[in-house]
C-alpha cells in the first residue's frame, strides 16, 4: 500500500496509512496498564487502519497486560485466533510492546500465529541534545532548538510530547536536553529559578518512559555557588554538589544524572586542577548515588595540543592514554562515554581502542546522528550502514563490538539531529538516522538493510517500487559520500570549523593533530607499532592486523599507514588512481540517486519530493566540488595525470 492522504513530514515514521483489515477489534486492558499505552494503541491502530478498526462488539480483541515474568522493558506479541495480546514486563515494557505491535503491523510482518518477543540490549538508550540556551543548536542542521530560546527554557509542550512519542517508539529512555559545551547560561538550569521549568519537561517525557539528564559545567560551584574553586577533592565543592543534587531530585525524582564534558576544547576539568578524571567523576557520582543516578563522563579529551612539526604525538591515542590507567578507579555509577572512533565522527575511522578495554569500569558507546562530518543533512547519508560496521568491528580474535553491548558496554548514546524544522531533521530522509539509532540501541544485531526497510515502509508505505528504489538510494548513500570525501580513512579534509565541503589542507597546520601529511610522493600517518604506536592500544590480534599493509582493511589503509601514491591496491590500481576514480564515481552515484528519485515523483508526497530533490541537487554540487578539489590537490602534488584522461584542473 502507498502513502495515506494525511501524510505529514512532521509525523516521521508514525504516518497514517490506509491498510485494509479483515475484521475489527475491541481493546481490552488491565488496570495497571498506563493510560499512555492505551491511548497510543488506540490511536496507532486507527492511524494504520482507520477508525473502523475498533468496534465494541468485535469478536477479536487487542489485549494489553503486564507480565512480570518478562524483562522489565521487554515485551511479547501474540497474534492468535482470538486476537492480539501485548504483554510487557512493566509499564514501560507495555508501551514498547504497543509500539512494537504498530511497527510489525505497519511493515506487514504480523500474521496470525506469530509470537514475537523483544527486550533491549542495554539499560540506557540515550539521546544527547546539543541545544544551546540561546536557542541555537551546535552542529545542528534542522533549525533551532525545540527546548531553548533567549537563554532560557522556552518550549511548546505539544511538540515536546510529539518528540517524546517518536523517541519512545524507537526505545529511547534517557534524554540530556542541553549541549555538552555548557555555557554560563545553560549552567543555570541547575538553579532554583530554572528547575521548575526543567521539571515541567521531565513531566512531559515521563509517561513515555524517558528520564531527563542534564549536561553540567565542571565549574558550576564557582559560577553558581560563589566558591573560589571547583576542585573535586575540596569538601566544600562536594558539599555544594550534594546539596544541589538533592534539590534536583526533589524536583525530578527520576532524574537520570549528569553528563559531563571536561578538560576538552579549552573547558575546565579536574586535570586543570591537578586531579584525575576519576577524581572529578567520582565526586559527582557520590552526589547522585543515593538517588539511583549516574554520571555520564565523556572520554573525548584531547587537550593534547600538537605542533604539526611533531610527528611523535598522535591525537587518536589521547583518550586511551588518559583513561586506561584509571580503569577500576571509578565509582560503580560512573559511565565512561566513548565516541565510536578515536578521531571525531569521521566518515571512516576504526573503532576506539578504549571500547572494551576498561574491564573494571562501565562504558557507553557514543554515536553521532547529526551529520557534522557526513553531509550536514544536505547530503544523504544512511548512518545505519556505518553503524552496522561499528557494531561489527573486531574487539579481539573472538568478539566484535556488538558482543560487548549489554555487558562491558551497558549504555548507547547519540547526538541528536533534531531541530524545530517541520520535519524535525532538515532533510526528510535524515529521519531514518534518528530511527536507526533507536533500533540499533535496542537491538545491535539488526542489519542496516532491515532497519532501512522498516523505516521506508513505515514512512512511505509498502508499495514495492517505492521500497525497492528508496532502499537502493539509502543503502548506497554512505558509500557514495565516502567515495567523494577523504580517501581510505585519512579523514579531515574538510573546511575548518564548518566541516562541510572540501579543504584538503584546512586542518593540516593547526594544533588539533588532524594531519594527512601529504607530499609529492606519499600520504598518511604511520600509526603502526613502528610509527606512533597507536595500533598497540588494540588487542594484540588487531595490532598484528593493522600493522601490516597486507592485512589492514583497505578502507583504513591511510588511517594506519603512510603510503606512496604508487602503492598498488587489491584492485590492481595505484593509490592515486583509486583516489581519482572514486571521486568521479561518487559524483556519478549522486547523479544516479537524482534520476531514481525522479521516477518516484508520482508516488511520493509533493512537498517531500521537492524538498528532497532540492537537497540532492545541492549534494551534487558538493560532490562535484569535492571531486574537483581533491583530484586537483593530488594532481598538483604529484604531477600524475588520470589514466582515463578525465578533466582534472591545473
């Protein structure tokens, strides 16, 4: 079936459809089932099948009830001869069960006789908003904040409720509402004046099983408390945090905890006071522990400012070097939040060696939904494809990352891509990335293709041509972007600060350790055991693989190795010819996307067709710019022409 007449981009993947039903149902619920679950079930079934789906005298029923034998947030769906049963292990579990039912019905995978059980892989599935108090969004590409305006909380309760519904439908259960780069204005969210408004937000999210967290300023005792220091070992500082935390929990009893970015990008932290990361995190952890709270302590710490002339220092080593020696020193309610890669959400990089290395400390995997380096929600980029690779990345000879999810890694977090645009995400197809994060955080064993198929059918219906062509575009989008971007994992060839569009030497002589070191004969940083030693941070099994040009995954060759342009890849091409070819191919792929999209004009809503086409055309301009700038850059360095004689500028 196609798209319902009531389609709105605002509804994202919770679209109305006009599916046929064989016979009506009546709704049965037990008293302990929360009102929100009943309401979402009733409204959701009407959204899919029309109001006629419900009849009081129907022979079949949809029954909702709580089964304490199931995992707390888990659920069981049964489609039997007498109707449908939705069982949840708790009030949140029954809500997830309702959304699981609506998803299964929406994609046409819930025939009579089906029994399906599901439970989340991790306890905490967290959205990090990078919303600033002034109403802007750091690395946001979908308008302004839905939470803040003019240095204060200012929100539309109905829109927040709709956001809560979207998040709950994909299993999110924690949201940090403010940017990790905490300003003095957003630090004031902890004050008695601001807390009632924060509590109002918590009240909206709570029925949907979502707990609030706050990003906090390490120097809050100075900024807000009038102290002269933020030293975590100072008893006055600890007392201030203890009192403030008690005040927060009085206003928000289910407050999740604090999110902290410290000692990074010129921000204060324990290191600036001669203390360790464990000292800082543990002080906060002890404050929230009596209330069941946690501290999400980010590990993206790289104040290892580097001179470009220094070839020994290597920024990707920083987090491991800092945190690994402190393993086992953190309180049990500290969760170290580790970015998926050691650089910074690049198009291609290895997993961080810190993931799984902390054997005595809880860890969270941090992903980025907002497209900082992956196209700014102008260029199409299906992050599910990249994230499947992240979860499939080896940790040692016998395990990949997904094997650690729910064990050493008990939290999965991501930076949101949402703003106040009508469609939430700027690029309508970027809604898929928010959807994909929630689904993978719930079940990291899902494939990108499975998730993409779900999202397309829930959003645009199940008509085969639409599903087939959109799947082709979406599943190819990551590869296309990578082709016209920086080659083979080298990264960083972007315009400084903006991080959109090509600038091969933009970061090359800055102090952030983001170097490609390309000259006329070679490119790359030697991060092997013979070079900076970065590969030695991995399990020995991986060290051996990454150390060798022959066994290193080819897509990461320039992340780990310095190679001459004449190096011959497995394709038989030289490294330089590979660079030329992929940049031409990337543009051709975008042209193919546009042509495919055109064939769907009559089958898609007009506003969505036009808005996506406009962004695809902008993507084509960006891809052409990348092609010409990168190819010209390497041609000027090497003087070697393209063997196929295509246009490369002098």
